[in-house]
C-alpha cells in the first residue's frame, strides 16, 4: 500500500492506458483500479473467479442448432403468422 501511495501517478497513468492495476495490502488484494472508459454493467477480469458464475467463459451446457432457428425465434417472440 505504501508503494502504491508513492507511485500513484504511474498507477493512474497505467490505468488510463487500459491496464487493470491491483493494489495489495499485506499480500492480499484490496483494490482493483480500472479505466473509467469501460461503461455499463460489471467488469470481470480474465482471472476473476466469478466469470464462470455469470457464464462469461462460454456456455456450460451445449447450445443446440435450435437457437439459430429463425422460425422458432419468430414463434417464441410471438411474431409468426
């Protein structure tokens, strides 16, 4: 934490360039600094264990061809004749 205080300008510069900066205290992650340019929703870094919880690493079950079925999509949306 002391080092982060001393290098705050460099840390902010790195975040502005798109880097995710993690600050630790006694070896434990306490702060994640990300660029403000990311808008909306939640941000999950590649190493975040919650990615799988929210399905961000791809589907956990096989996706059938029916998902891409145009006629089925119209029927589900109530737009079929």
